[in-house]
C-alpha cells in the first residue's frame, strides 16, 4: 500500500515564542532577589561564624608583631612603629594593636570586629562606585549580592578570625579606594581626586608592602586619563618619595626567596604559583585538584581580552579603568606572592588568607563584565552563576560549624607555660618550634601584664585557685577523667566535662589524695564522641590538663560558678 507523503500525523517543529518583557522582568526580579538573599545570608552567616570562632588566645605573628611591639613601646623604643615585620611596615595594624591593647588588654574586642568592618568597607567602595559611576546598571540587587558574596565567603576565615590580618584587608581597601578617587581626575578639573588618590595609596603602603604597587598603578592611570604632564610628574614624584621612604634601612627577610631572582630564573614556577593564587577560591568551593590553575588562567585570559577590546574600541572610560586597575592590583599581588614564595610549594598558594585578593580579582572581573555586557548576556551569565556558583558558595559556609582543634591546643599551651611546663607538642600550635624561646618569653610578659588571654579568669586562676571541699556541688556537671600519660617533667591528663547551664566554664582543677591542688586543666577540646553519647553536650566538651607531682590518686573537678563539680575518675592515677 502506498503511503501518502503528506502524512499529517506529525507536524513540523516551531521555535518557542520569545518571553515577553513582562515575563523576563519577572524572572530577572527573582534572580536579583536570589542573589541579594544569597549575599545577605553569606554576610550574616560569616559574622555569626566570626563570633563563634572568637578567641583571645593569640598565635603566630601576633606574639612578636603585637606583644613584642607593645613591649618595645613600654621600653621607650618608638622605632617599633616603623620597624619591618617580614617585608612589611604594618603601621596601621600597629595602630589597631595599640588601641586594642590600651583599651581591651589585647583581647581582640577591637581587632576582630575591625576585620569585618574592613571587609564591609571594601564592599561599600565597590557598591558606591557602581551606583555613582557605572556606565550601565543592569541590576543593583545583583551587584550587591555578588559583592557581599565575594567579600564575605567563609573561605577567607584567616582574614576574619585572626586579629593580625587587618593589614591584609586594609592594603586592598585603601588601594581600591585610591584607584577610585584617582579615576575621577580630569585635565582641567580640581586636584582633589589626585591628592586623595595619592594619600590613600600612601595609606595602603603603610598597611603592607603590597601597597607599594598602588603608586605605579596611579602613574599609569595618569597617562591613561590623559592628565597634564604636571599631574603625571606629581604622581611620579609621590611614588619616588614613598618608595624611598619605605626602603630606607630595609632588610630582605632571610627565609623568603628573592622576588627578582624568582621572576628572572624561575618564571614558570612563579606564574604557576600566581595562577593557583588567583584560582584558589575554586578549591574552597569543592572543585578538583587542578581547578585553581585552570580557573586562574581563565580569569586572566578573560579580563585581558576585555581590556584589550575596550582599549582598541576606544571604550575605556574612567569607571572601567578603575575596575581594570583593581584587577591588575590583585593580579600583581598574586605575582609578587609567587615570586617570593614559589619555593614554599604550590599548596601555599591555595590558603585561606590568599582568597581575599583572589576574590577581589574575581569580583573586579564580574563588575567589568557587567559594565560592558549587553542586557541579555549579563542576565544569562548572572543566571548561570546563580545556579552553579552561588549554591556552592552557600554550601561552603557550612565549614564554619566545624570547630578546628588548633585554638584548643593553643589554650593548652597557655596552660602549660603558665604552670612552668614547656610541652612543645602544644606550643608548636602557638609559634614555630625554632622560635619557642622567644614566644615563651613573650607569653610570660603577657602574663605579667595581664594581656590577651592572660586577662581571662580561667588563666588568672591557674596557680591561685585552691580546691575547697566546702564548695563542692556534684549536681553542677557531668564528666570524667579518662587517661593520663607521662611527658617530660609532668603528666598530661584528659577527659570530658559538661557544665549544667554554664557555657563559660573553662577551668579544670586537679587534686591529690589529700585534696591539695596539684594541677589544672582547660576545657574546649573537640569531642564528637561525647556530643553523640551525652544529651545536651556540645562538640567541645573535652579537656586536657597537667600535673607535675602528686601524692596518690588524682581527682578532677570542673570549676563552674564558684563551685567544684567532681568528674568521674575512670583510672587509678599514681604519678
């Protein structure tokens, strides 16, 4: 049987009709709300995380950089303000140190909030610049959401919870503000934008050595903005004065590779490091091993292409120049880090503190794209990022709920040194082993002055609080003494404790058979086994303590609200 070629059981496909402007507006509104909500969730969850991870126990560079600085000032050495810290002159951060030490005994009540405020200030510069100067404004809500996301992802936790890192944020804040101010300069206009830009660049230099890069960036901007030679010479002279001042009596850190040697003789290693630096956020979002390198290359290629096209087409205006040089500044920081640290290994390029400039680079790339893209292309990219990147960023925030063990180990180090015990396995978490003589001396100084964690009650009670049977309350807690092991010159004990309704309980008192106080412990170790087995227990119910000598069985007591609560003794401990 012949089949009719005009069989009408199937009809030709037709293209879907385009969405109406009303429908597009609806979906774009939802997408804007999604980005704004996501950015706000990341902002407030990170602030919550900063509060949760707050500790007055300082570590690493804070000891010589803050306590050592305070000690020198106390001895009349005012040159400590300008002295190098590694390759940096951290004058602004030292001002914050001074304020925190003067008003809060160095307990971090100013330093940690300052980190958050500095991140907020960077976000504010980006957002205000977009509102006032952007060539086209597709969506303020999206830009605010993207900016908050880029500034407050928890992957930057080292630059949020470590009081020493204000310098690392401030250098970018003042440099970015400098570029924005200088970009408003015109040939015939007032000098105010140029002067303000140079002052802010100088302030950036006083934060970290990276700020030195801001001056040549401003010089290049003076040419690209077609300023008069008088204005260009002012920028060049300012750079010369700033650099001469900075490098007067400068000494290269002995353990860093030479940046010049790195660039000249190991350029592949340096570039590899810098690209991993720029792509480092990918690693914290769960991407694969090679993702930072690939995304770093993609980022650099994309922004370079946009920049070249803008210059060739004559479409580079002052706002786009500001965004472009901001990206360049972050990329230059990656290159400088690579030139001085390539010998430390590529894994050091993918660290929490480096994600701050890397995220600034990614945020700058997005803002530049937003200023040159058509409306359709902008919303397409925003949708793709909203489906792939924002959920990954939100999911990555969960890591803040995991308490790392290092802060507790540092508390144990404080406990040991306070008791005259140098347990290197814990002091290692406080300061590198080759500098432990230095840090122990500074810890003793901080103890004498009541600075940092030494101003806390639990530390002040070590060596002064004596056990008393008259203040025993067996109903105030649960817990046990689990184990003991011998270390050099003492015994290290551990167990767990849960105070009923007292989240501030921190100190364990250890007594001998005659009720004499023979040692102390500190509460706060991560113990997931206890959290799972004991109703109402948090994840940080573990404790560790020291006994130097005792007579007979040792008992453990949790000191809570002025009372001593007995912890079950599961071992017969006889040192």
